[in-house]
C-alpha cells in the first residue's frame, strides 16, 4: 500500500525533524552549568578606588607619585615575589598565564610595544585593565579634539632583578627596587606616538597634552599612580586596585 503525503505534511515532518536535531545538538555541545568556570576576579574592574583602594591613596591634581609610593601599591597588589633572574621568569610565566596571574601585553590599536630590552611584556590582569582604560580615554580625547588616530608606545613593563641590575648599568636614574618587579607597572612614552592611519611614528605636542589630561583624570579618580620621568621621556604608571572580596 502506498501512502501519498501532501506538501504541507512533508513540510511539517521536515520541520519537526530539524527542530529535534537542533535540540539534540544543543544538549550534546552545551557545557553543563556546574562545569562552567566562574568569572575571573579582577580588582580593578567595577572598583571604586576612591573608597576601597587596597593601599593608602588620596586624589591628586598633579602627576608626581614617586617610586616609593608606587612600590606600596605594587607590593600590595602585584606578584608576591619578584623574579630574581630572566631564567626564573622563563620557567614560570607560562603557568602563571594559564592561572590568569599574568596576562601578555601585545600590540593592538590601543598601544604598541617598543623593543623591550630590559623587561617582559606581562602584567597582572588589573594592570592590563588600567592600561586599556588609559588608551580608550586617550583616543576618545583625540577624537574630540579632531587630532587624528594615534596610539602610544609602551617602553618598559615587567622587570626581573637581573634585568633591573643590567638597566642600572646604563641608566643611573634606575633604582635598585622598582614597582616594575611586581607586574603592576608600565612606562608609557610621550616622546613619539604611532599614527594609526598611515603607520608613521611622530612627536606631537597636542597629543602629549591629551595623554597627560587622561592620566590626570584617572589620578584624581585614584585609578593609578603616575610620575613623569623627563630623562626617559615617559610616564611611569602603577595600577591602583580595590581590596579583594572576602
């Protein structure tokens, strides 16, 4: 006996089969709720540093936070112990990245890395969040002033004790102990900027002013500590974090 199906019945059957297949695939590939990882902690995002900073800080109208002040916050929020040697760093950093203790800093439209002779491109997650916020605010100011599309250069990031000692041989301004040891601190150059439209590197006074204004705003909000290093033509900046949630 032959059963003839009209077009409407065939459509209903095909739709039902397709719907059942989609539902089946959803449950096959859906990660069980109990296995989903919770959000990673970040004591910079959604943080009010004015009232809940993890170390003493007051709003300031100038950028003049010296190394000893930045060290207090670096030790409170960053790596528990500096890397003594570059070899020690090389043997440990991959595991720390997997555990979200360190995040690699890479070239992007927000910022570019200059050749890092005495440091490694890694920061704690909170410092990366701070760096991203600086860049976004800075580029918004450039847009408001119709100054073009630029990003800044990073000239120094995470240092080991070994790399700091080597730097001291070339730079008499370098101290024995630096906030760079703790992956909380970055140097942003104000000497040159990268033009994102034509890939040229240029100095420009108006752009320096907008970067300075950005850092001043965030310093008033206690989101960072910063000092202008004239010999190195950079801003030395350390992240301010909130107290960890208990």
